[in-house]
């Protein structure tokens, strides 16, 4: 497995270069650039000022030259400076990562905590009233548009009942609070985003687990375990669940980039200063360094997530051999 891991790591570098190459050229194919975006907000900008900004940002050079310069900086671990405010791209991303990591990390925790037992329970009682009722609510949660659900919960829990804040990460008087009051305030602001983010994930993983457990219950080794006199709970816990959890490994591997990549939808609706909102704002302002910095981070996390998922598969299932 060590040799396989080293080969995969060595293969990540050229694959990452290919991803950045395509991404860099695609974002430059979009009409307009950062100078046009800034000119739209300042109608008095003269043609000379536009030309000067174009030279400062290096946009007067051919695209392949711009990519070469950007890749040279990337090799030196330098993501450059933002076109919008001149701040370091690494610092802007570093400020946004904790918010996104908290939301997606908590969401993933609750998805696994609720989704796996729900799927196993439905599979063990397949066809029962509980299974049908849970299936109805699961499919309802999966089918309801996320943005509509977020707005509905904001209107109900935040505006009408005034239980929870509906936007931002902190309250207005956050600086005047004590330490535990600050912790409670941040927790209240995270409830709605985490709740909305978790509902769809719970629906997906519970259906995966239910189907996988039902498939495993029909296998011969389960009949053998039952014939030996093992209780149904022991059969499920010791034999079925380990094999049924293999699809979860794939889901976790694909969830790794989302932990840091953020969600444009959640963070925009709830006005959270995370990676998704930063990416969304950067696209509108044509802030190429920030866009590429986030894309590189997402690509790295995706490749590493796939690698970890493959290795976890091999560790959990002895039938899989990595060569």
C-alpha cells in the first residue's frame, strides 16, 4: 500500500497542473475582465486609467504568459494578491476557511450521526410503517429546494418566532460579550446553516445505507450467522454494518473538498464570510487570483479525498488489492 500511496502522490502533481491549466484558460474566456468590472462601478474612469490598470494587472499579456507567471508563483506557494483590494490571496482564504470548515464539518457530523442509524433501522424493518414513514420524510427532504427550505426556516424560526438569528456569524454587540456569551452567539448563528445543510445529506446517506444493508442481508454469510444462533442485533452490528458502510467511504471521500470548498448557496443566503461567498464575490468582480486560489485548493482536496477513499476501501475490505 505504501508504494501505491507514493505513486498516487506523484501522479497528483501533473494532474493538478492540468486542472489549473484548463481552469485558468476557461475563466479568461468569460466576457470582460476585472478592469471592465471596476469601470462598471466608476463611469468616470478614463480610457488611460483603464489601460494603466490593464498593465498593472498584467492583462495586456497573452493568456499563456499570464498562466506561466501564475504557475511560477504557485510553485513558490505564492497565490498572489487580490485585484479587488490588493490583499494577499492566502490571507483572504485563511480568514474564510474556519467559517466554511465549521459549517461543513458540523453538517457532516450530524449527517453521519443521524443518517447511518436511520438507514440501518429502515433496512432492518424494511416494508414496515416506520420504513415507509421515514422514506416519505427522507424523499421530501431530498426533493425540497434547498434555497426555499432555507428561506422558509429563516422566516419561521428567525422572523416569526425570533428563536434564531438569520444572517451573519456574530451579533452587533459581539465585542462586548463575555467568552461564553460569544460561543453561544456563534452557535446560534450556525444552527440554521448547519440544519439546512444537513437535511439533504441525511436523506442521501440514509438511502445509501438502507439499500446497502438490504443487499447485505440477502447474502449467504448472513444466513450462516443466523443459523449459528446469533441475534439479529449482533448480525447487523458485527457482520452486515461493516460491509454496508463501504459506500459511506466514497461519500466521505467526495465530502473532503466540500469541507473547505464551501457552499455558495448557504453562505450567500445566510451572509456568512466563508469560502463559498468569497468565491461568488470573486467571480462577479473577475478577481482572477482569488478564483484560481480557491480552485487550486478545491482541486487538491478533491484529489486527496479520492486517494484517501481508495486507501480506506482497501483497509476496510481485504478483497481489494491496491497495486
